[in-house]
C-alpha cells in the first residue's frame, strides 16, 4: 500500500503540488486521478458526483502529461503535437507552430523528434499547455530535462492557468514555489497559501 486515508479537494483556480520522496506513490496518485490506474479503493468525485458516473465528461476536461513525454521519435514535433491534439480540440497547424515556438522549438518543427534532446522532446509535450482548453491539468514531473528559461516559462503558464480559473495538480523534484500553491505530502496535507 502506497498511501491511505488520503482526502483532498482540487478547486478551480488552484495550484496543488503532490510531493514526497521517490517511491511514495506520487505518479501512482496522478495516474489514479487521471483515470489511468484503477487499482485503488475509495471514491473520486468530479463536480459533486462519483467520477465513474461522469467519466467521459471528466476525460474531456482533463489534460494529463505524464513523466515520459509521450512523443514518437519518428514524427516531427509538429506531427507529434498534431497527433496529441487530435480528438481533443480542432487546432490549426499555425496554432501548433506558434505553440512550438512558444516552447523554444521554433525552427525544429520539421526535425524528427528522435534527433532532439530530452529537454526539447519534453517541450514538444509541454507545447499543449499553450493551447489547452481543458480546465484540469495533471502534470507529472513537467520540469524534467527542461532548462532554467523553460522552467520559468512553465511556472508562468501554471500561474496563468490558475488565474483564469483552471486547476493544476503537479509533481516535481524542482523547487516549485508558486504563490498560493497547496502542497499535499503523501501521508498529510500542508497548505502554503
């Protein structure tokens, strides 16, 4: 058992960091929240009802970016981003290009992603943050392999999302210190804001 007696609420307009040492279940918890892991007991609610009753609505309102970037090395960043957005929302290629430029990948849109650095591959996945309309973001180690400039840009995106009424749940080993961010330490809850 990774954790027990865990109870918390994620409200619109909030930033929440799940923290704890390696192996304590941070990624498992995010995967449970994102409906990718059903090996748990307990109840997860979505807008006042059991999530299972509103699963499709929940998934339409969720942007999940996992620990791995989830991109295909043979596809270009533009092709990867197009595939990642397919079925989520209608997005023009020009919007996808601007998102890639916004993550520092201008000029790399047509290079096979397998030729990019780990940080650049992560930026392909993170480009979705610039065009996402989903109100709930669940991000697992979003800062992995990202340089200082990219980290500052991601932090600003998270703050903007919360200011616009979205909710963000994130795990990171980065020293994330955002105003009003709640912290959930597996085994207890501490609120910094």
